[in-house]
């Protein structure tokens, strides 16, 4: 990773290591881990993308193996890579318990040890948001290097203009610049045009879809992060509204994609 100094790097990894021990589902998925009426149980969800038996798949920033397990259940030859040794250990454990031969290594997604063209598919979900934009570009370049020609990658980033993310960005700004709280894994948000510019020179095809048109769920401060302000009885209804917006945004009203909480970037080399 390109970092200002080694203290920053150590602190960055420490937060993930510590999160792996305290509450891995929450540090990896945030409120999505606890909104069961909105999302269902994400901790045992099927793979988020199509995967074929025998395909070589890399999960870059694999966390505790949430995505690797269902991918391997379908017969793919998957590997995980994570910057946190403790997360990588959790992922190995999770896979071994599910009867898989776990191949998870500790490493940095901006410069991995794999050979060019090693993978048919690459996932990197909820990782780029914690890296500087400079390091985010390095990950895109690395993904391009690691994919075989014709291979596909899915990269999930948070959208810049979703109401939830605007509130998040504002509270984060206040905590860093007014209260001087250090947050090495602070969130970065992406605009559609920005992603298109990064991918244009690298990939043969780029498609960006928008997901989660949900209202702000909570106030993202150190103390209130777990408290959901929208009463639970509305969650299922909000899910239906969000799905409706999602269909429009990824269909006939593409302008709405600017307001998705989640942007899914699909690139083909
Ligand atoms: C929010 S979690 C997401 C985990 C997983 N992708 C998922 O969707 O459940 C982010 C993960 O990325 C890892 N990570 C952060 N920066 C990384 C980097 N530069 N290289 C590899 N892994 C990284 C963290 O240790 C953490 O496990």
C-alpha cells in the first residue's frame, strides 16, 4: 500500500485485526450484518455473483470468508487474500469447518504475489472504501494484472450521493476535523464518472450498477454506530421501495444510479 508512514500502516492493520477478534461480521458488513428484516441473514447468503465449478476465483480483502464459502460450495477453486492476519485466520477456520481446503493468504491487495492472468474471476467487496483513492487505483490495476483475458471482476464501492453516505461523510468530516478523532479505515465514496475514468484505460468493458436505495439507518459516530433509528416494522416495506428504485436505476432511469448506497463495478479484461 502507498502510505504516508509505517505507523499508519500498522494502525490500519491493527484496526482490522482487532475488529476480527471483537466482532468480525459487524466490522466487515457494518449495519448490514444486523438489519435482518431488510437483508435476511447475510452471514450465510449464496454467492453474490454467478460462479462456475472449477473457476479460479480470488476474493481480495476476503475478511472472515463470508463470500469464499458459498463460492467454494459451488466447486470453484477459490483463494482469499487479506491484509489482516487475524481475518485470514478466521476465513481459514470458516472454510475448514465447512469441509473446504482453505487457501487464504495474508497480503496487501495493492501488490499481491500472484502471477499475471492467474484468475478467471476476482471479487473485492467493501474493501476499496477503506483505502485512499490512490490505493484504490492500485487495486484496480492489480485486478487487471491478475485477471486472465476475458476474466471478470466485481468491485463494490459506496456511492458518493446516496443520502446515507452523504450523512456518513458529513459526520466523518466532523469527527476527523472538529473532534480530531483518528480513523485509519475511514470511508471513501465514489462517483460514477470517477470509476469510469479509472476503468476506461484498463478494461475492455465496465458496467456499474447501483444498489440499496435505503434511507440513513443510523448516525455514524463512534458511539451510535450500532443504533438503528428506523423502526424495525418499516424495514420490510423499505426493502420493497429500495428494490423498486434499484430496478429503475439499473433500467430505464439511469440517472438514479448516482444515488445508490452501493455501486457494483463489473469489469471484463
Ligand atoms: C469491510 S471488510 C469486507 C470483507 C469481505 N470482502 C466481505 O465482503 O465480507 C474489508 C476487508 O478488507 C481487508 N483489507 C483492507 N485493506 C486491504 C488491503 N489493502 N489488502 C487486502 N485486504 C485488505 C480488511 O482486513 C477486511 O477484512
